[in-house]
C-alpha cells in the first residue's frame, strides 16, 4: 500500500520510500489530512488530532509558514471573529 508516511516510518518498519516533488507532496498531504481527520472522527482519540496537526504544519510549511506564523493567523481570526468557546449553533 503506497501512501505518505512520517519520515522515520521506513527506518522503523522497512520498505522503500522516495521523496515527492512539491505538487505531488501537496496532493498527498491533502489526502493525508482527509485520512487523519476521518480517523479522529471515527475514534475520537486525541492522538489522531496530533496527526492532523502534523499534516497542517506540513501544509503550512509548503506555503512558507512556521507553526508560529500559523498561530498568529489563528489568533488574529479568533480575535476578529471569535473562537468556539461559547459552542454557538447559528440558525440564520
């Protein structure tokens, strides 16, 4: 089964791996984000959220952003529009 894996997986479990070019890497990350999100939604395990975050950080890096840069963007949106603290369900 061919898929995007973390850097140390071939060392830990064997098999061959090759680096992807940037467009293929972005596409593989999109698929990995779907996979990890589905795993979290099905299992509810917070370890899966860590996997989701790892993929998000990799996607951000492709756009030249560090995790700190991404946090600045998140905080700005939170300041401007709020977060999800009040658990609001809007019925417009």
